[in-house]
């Protein structure tokens, strides 16, 4: 049993993750009636978000700790040479988003240049501490729930088996697919643009994770940054300049990853 679990660990990880998350989000969709979510909606939403972490816990038990969740979580490091990638992980996505919106405004695609979404734009300078508080507190939600599974467990195994690019592609496509039931519940329809933007974001996080010596805290910072951008920064509809800028950064990081002699081991 334990050997079989280890042999099929990636398949089992995704089966457990999707089962836990999609079942939770299905139940969430049954109780959500629109408007402000009730506490029960948040319970099912959070349980679904915990899917990757709960999947690792199940694999830990079934494998007799041959797949160790503690070893996985030990990849969250706050020190070491890899911390040089912390600031890029935090700021790359906000900078890309602002530049893309500015570019669309200068090209006449947007009537005015907006930095913040409606709502946050009424806070004035108080938006800065609000962003900081939201960013820091969010690290112990989705980034901690998801990144030990996506980057800490699945990515390395898939890249070892299929190569760097195909491995990242599998992680990115499944990451986008995993979110679909939750997005549909809150009225967000799947689209080619959303798929491409999320897959490219996944590639970005993969590269930052690898370049930092496989430090999960780097991946968590980038994940939290993406959430902060969604909440606070204005994003025009289907901004193709955003996709091109994101693709350009991903290519640059992939070239950096390919530098001969560079190692992805912890520093």
C-alpha cells in the first residue's frame, strides 16, 4: 500500500485535492444565494482552499511518512541567499499591472488612468496600511493552503519527469482548472484570457520558487501579491499588454533559470 502510494503520488495528490476542493465548493454553491457571503459559505470556501494541504496530509498518512508534510513545510524559509527573490516576488505583478493599465490609457483604450479599483480608491492614503495589512494576513490563507502542494510538492516531481516547461504547464493548467467551480459560484466565467493570465502567473511563481532555491516562502509572497492586486489595483478588461508584459518577465526568469551551473537547491 505505502509503495503504491509513493509510486502514484502525483496522481493521488491531484485526485485528493480536486475531490476535497470541488466537493466543498459544490456545497458552497448550494448555500450561496448571491450578495454578501454567509459564514457557512466562507466555511466551505476555506475548506476547498485547504484541498492541496489536506491532500498532502492524507499522502503523509497513507505513505507512512515516506511523503512527509513536515519536510514539505520545511521549505518555507525566511533566511538564506534565496531571500534576494522576496522583493521581486512581491512587486513584479503590481508593477506589471500598473504599467499595462498605463499603456492602455496612453493608447486610448481607457478613458482615464486608474490606479485603484472602485472602493479602495475612496480610502485616500489609508489605502497603504490597508494593503500592507491585507497582504501580510493573506500569507496564512491561500498561499499557505496551496503553495506547499502546487510548488512544494507537485512542481518538482512534474518537472523531474516531464522537463521544466511541460512540468510548469501541467501545474499551471491544473491550477486554473482547480479554481473553476469556485469562480463560477461567484459569477466569474472561464475565458481564454483568464486561462492564459493564470497559467503565465503560475509560470512566474514556478520560476521565482526555483530561483530562490526552492523556497516556498517566495512562492507564498508571489501568490499573496497576486491576491492583493486583484483586491486593490484596477485591471482593465482583457488587457493584452498585461499578458505580453507577464510573458516577457516569465521568459527573462526562464533564461535566468537556464544559466549553466545554477542550482535550485536551498542556499
